[in-house]
């Protein structure tokens, strides 16, 4: 079931990878040369889609390992069981970083059959450790090509979201709200901004990557030094930043690193209820995050696992994603709940970085960030 | 067995004086704890460290040890734990005296209330400290305690003061008050009595409490990250960061070895100190504490109890306030929401289901901890010397080992039949019992050691078999310690997050996991539910600790 577009894209990727690896070697510092190969040829034999369709999976139990932000509505997985006879056991193991590390540690003898929630910032790490068995789901036809980062379909994109600066609308009723990354370094936003430590938080890392994408390397360091001079606060995690310092829009800090969908969440869970979002999004600050699912190499039930990947891509699951995990479905046929459709969207021009580059440089960047901001 | 000794002295005890527990009974008492330790600690931790050194890592182990940043972190980890321990002892001793030696209305409740911070999420302690600092004007300008080392130290004291109050207080309560009274009658000042009689006798319990507190502070995670902020790093947070965020098992393994080496050194030293500090003093079976008689005593007790509770309960007040805060006013909406699951959202079950899961897990974990810890204590005091020493120090080490080391170790070590426990429902209570066992041992071992040998001899002379001696002499005295330890193990299990979070079943969450998931999503109402769930957990903890202690008191034998 190879889709027509994958071969040219594979060649493009190989060329790109070669370029990136050359540029990295040119830089010559502690970049990991291995990282550049993560999108090259896989070792495992792909799961045959025809065999998947032909296998009777009734009575099989498989395990889906996720990060701890995974959520799904009542009855959705029961629908999968009804269709295929497969029961799904859920396992969550910390944040996405911890989940991938655990999988690397247990590679070949995984605790689960399918992994959901590895994103583009961790993708190469997982691929380099040969975590996944390739499987090309027919449902990928409905997924935009731009989301498919792995040409060999070891992982399939399930959802997409943006990590963006959020601001409290109430605080900017009279003076101007921020519209760009540069704004945060100006006097009007002195002591206004709280973000997360990229060493301990995934949105924190995404925002650091956004600044690297925007200002380049080493330009991002200068930007963060300016932020520091302007009184940026750093929290260890999203909860402390968003709920405590930013106070969900009512706290002492008025700009925070969160998600493009925070206004929708604000609308759905506000207390007391509100009619319009009280949180605004700075569209020029967004870093694109794509989350993937893949069949874990070493599973005893590859066919059942492949069926679960099919299901994760189906509209039944895809339409359930936004209101549970506050990200957008990868399947373009899936429709959005009304709170989403009216309040939030994916930005047109997100900031992005190539996964190979992220894997190669991430430790170097976070270490230099720590020196620039915390020391 | 025992040389005759002058009746009024309190001679140093040496192990050899005991009727040793040898033969198959002794072997059995030692075998189970040893097996438990080997399978659920030594083997997993050994495996994960070996994995870090298998050469697949990107980092050379030597370069980690050669880096001065590593040693800065080691130094900070150690001194903050040492200072936290001293402060906790200082803060806890007055309260330990108040509840051990004085009878007053609500004493049992006070003993239970000090346990509350054990189940309090770090986020709440952090928020409470922040609120208090800003009320007192200590969060900016000339003095800024927010996200400082002071905030870490204060949080550690709040979390751990219960250990001192209960471990030292429990021992103090059975210390024969007549010793002190004789000294007073003979003309010693209060100060002299403390220095010459009380303090030397309390030493074993002080070592026990100090060891536990030190290990907790040495490996504290949430306090460092949440209360201390992003600038503070300890061995524990660094092991977590390298292993989980960087997938750098080599660096994590080096740091885990350093942590292990320091912890083993410490527990061996403190176990020796505790052993040599024991003075046989004729433990009394819980002599009745007296009501404070003089006005001065009354004022002292009231002040100590008042201040201790005030500090401990500020976080609770913040928690309650947040749980009742609905919209712009107050109400019980968040509590009502606990009984049903939102059709969508972070939790797969109604939040109250988490309470049931927590209770079941805690009962299992406490049971395991009591059996393993109880047997190990007997083996330590009455068994063969070498095995006793290994168990005494060894079973403390898990308390000072990072949750990541153990969690990842279990993942790669217990991954094949017959021990494929990675996704077994038993792994959670077992992991929690690993933390509960040290509490049981630190409560029971000093008491067993201090049981007056003359009591045993008298019983033996009167014809009691060794088993009967143990049953009739040792058990009643130790029962009180076991109850205190059970309360601890229970509270530790109810509040435990680290090990539970490793491979959690989201459809079977414990309360801390449920709270974490609720807090992890935007929306004020979910946050309110998390806080309400926290209040429910607090109430249940206090009630359970009260019940456990009451059950023990019902068993009291007359003296």
C-alpha cells in the first residue's frame, strides 16, 4: 500500500538529511552524527496491510502506551472493540520524554503493542532506537502530506497542535496586546512573561525551538538574554506557569507559553462560564507539534496493533481528539467540535525545525539556554 | 546469656546479649526480607546501572565524574538534605515531647494531623508557601524567599516533621519516666536531666528519624522542582532529567551510582550509630502520659502544639480554600463533581473511584511493609549478625534511591516470566511497600533492642519458651511501634506519586495520579476538582491513622 507520494518525498528527505548532516559536521561541535540518519532506511519488515485485513483478531488484548495527557471519551475504544474484537489496555508512563525513554530502554521487548504521543521533537530519538515496525495505514490517504515526517511510515501522524504564547485579554484591554516574539523584549512587557524550563517541560522546549527557528543559532541566545533582562519568569512545568503564575488569565503574569487551543479550553472549562474566550494567542510565536502513533517492534500482535493504528486515524477517534487533548485531528475528514471551530485554529505559518536537527542539537540548545537564562 | 548488672545503671547493650534467633526460624525471618530486597531492589537497580555502562551511551562515564558541575550538584544535594534534617529535628522535637509526655484532649488527633503533609501534593505546599511569602512581603524587594533555598528548606520541614514527632515521640512515650524523676529528686536541673538522661536515651530514635528525614530530603523531587524553581538541581532531579528527558542512560547511571554510594555510606554509619546508642532502660509498656500539671507546662504544651499545627495546616487551609472556590464565590460544586466522570476529559473514571483505588493499594502496601519490615526487624535484632547488619542498612537504601532508577530498573529486570511484573497490578503496592519497610524497621528495631533483657530472663526463668517470651514480652511492646509504622506506611502509600506514575493504568488511577491528571489540563473547574479530591484524601488519611492507632490502643495490656 505504498502511497504514490512517498518515494519522491523519501528522496527529498535523504537529500535533506545529507545536507543537514553536512552542515552539522561543518559546525563540528558536539552534535550527534547519528541523529541525521534517523529518517533513512528502516530495518524492520513492514506489516502487510492485506494480512492485517485478513487476520481474525477476535479476543486479542493489546496495550496502548501513551503519555499522561492522553484522554479519550467514554465508549470510543469500546467502538473499536466492537469492530475488531480487540480489547485495549491503556498504560500511561509520564510525559512524552519519559515514555520514549522507557520505550528505548525496553526496545525489542516493549511493555505495549502501540505507542501514541511521540512528537516531532522526540521522533528521531525513537526512530534511531528502532522502536517501531513500519505500517502504512490506508487511512493515511486522508492525512495531509505535510504532517507525514517519516517516509517509511514507522509512525503515523495522529494529531497536530501549536505551542504559542498566550495572553490574558483582560490585562490588555487598554494597552496593546503582544503580537510578536520581539514585543516581549520591550518595556511594555517588563515582568509580564512566564515560560517553562525546556529541560523539564515539553511546551517549554517547543518555545525554545520556536526561538531557534525564528532567530537562528546562535541568534536565539541573544533573544533570551533580552528576555531575561526584561524579567522573564521560568517555571518547572506547564501547571506552575499557566495555572499559578498566569493564573489561567487572572494571575500576576499576563503572557505565558501554552497552546493555540488554550482559548477553547478556557471556554469549555471556565468557572464561572464565559461567553467568549478570555485568553488570546500570539500567532507569530507558534511552534508546530505533530504527535504520532506507531506499532512497537517486538509486539506479539502486529496485526491487532496495526488495526489500532487504523482506528486512531479513523474519524471515530479523530473527532474525539480536540475536546479531550486540545489538539487538532490529523485526518482532514474529521470535523471539529463547535468550541473549536469558532475560537481556535492552526496558524498559517508556524515555526518549525527538522526532526533530525532537533535530535542533533537539542541538548546543546537547552544547555546554552540554561546558561543564558538561569545562570 | 547476660551478666548480672547493677540495677540502676543503664548499660550499653551489645547484640550478643540477646537470645539469638537461630535455626530454621531465624533463617525464615531473614529469608523473606532478603528475597524481597534482592528481587525488588538490588536486581532491578543493578540491571539499570549495568545498562547505563554497556557502552551504548553517547557519554563516557568518566567525563561525568570529571565535570565540576556534577560535584556542585552532589554538594548541594547533600548539604540541603543535612540542613533540612537538622531544622526538621529542631522543629519536631518540642512537638514530639508534647505528644509523648503529655495527655491532653485531642492528642491522638494531633498525632494524626501531623501526617497530613505526607499526602499533600507538592503543588499545594508550593502555592501555600508562595501565598504566605507574599502576605508577609517576603516575595520581592529586599527579601525574596520565593523559589529560594529557604523555600526548599521550609517545605522539607513541613513535609518531614511528622517523622520526628512520631518516631521520636513514639520512643519517648515508652521511655521510663521514673529515670528522669529519680534524677530530678536527686537534685538535677531540668537541663541536666535532658542532657544526662533523656537525650542519651532518645539517641537511637533520633538517629532513626534523622536517617529517614535525610533520605527523604536527599531524594526529594517535587519540592526541588516546584518549590525551588528551575535554578535548583539535585542528584534526584538530574537523574530524572538525564534518564527521561534526554534518554541519556549513561549519565543517569553514573549519577545513580554516586547517589547509591552516598546513601549506602550514610545508612551504614547511621545504623551503627543507632545500634551503639541503644541503652537498655526497661521500656515500659506505654506508661500513661500525664496531664500537664503546672501552668507553665500547660502553656508550653499549648504553644508547641499550636505553632506546629499552624505551620502544618497553612497548606491545608490553602487546599480547602481552593476546593471551595467556585466561580467568583464559594460552594461545594467541585465536591459534587467528584462522583461522576465527565464524558470526556483527563480522567477515565469518576474522581472518587481514585479514592477506592488508593485505599485498596494502601492496604496491600501496608500489609506487605508490615510483614517484610517486621520479619526484618526481628532478624536484625535477634538473627545472625552479618545478615542482621545487611538487612538493617540494606532495607533503608531504597528510601534514598531515585524513583527513576528503581522504576526503570523494574522495567528492564522484571520483564520476563516468571517475573514479568511490569504491567502487573501488584507492582504498585510492592513499589510503595519498598518505601514503607524502612518506616516499619526504624520504628521497631530500636524498641526491640531496648527491651529490658531482665524481662526476658524473668520470663524464661519462670518457664516460658523462647517463642512465648517473644509473644508475651516483645510483641506487646513492639505493637505500639508497629501501629505507628503502619500509620506511616499507609500515609506514604496514599501520597506516593513517583513510583506509581511510572506505569500507571489511567483507568485505575490512585488519588495523586488523578489529581495530577486533573491539574495537567487547562480549566478552573478541573483544578477545583483536583483540590476537592485532595481534601478528601486528607480527611481519609487522618481518619485512617486515627483508626490504626485506636486499634492498637484497644490491644494495650495492663502493666
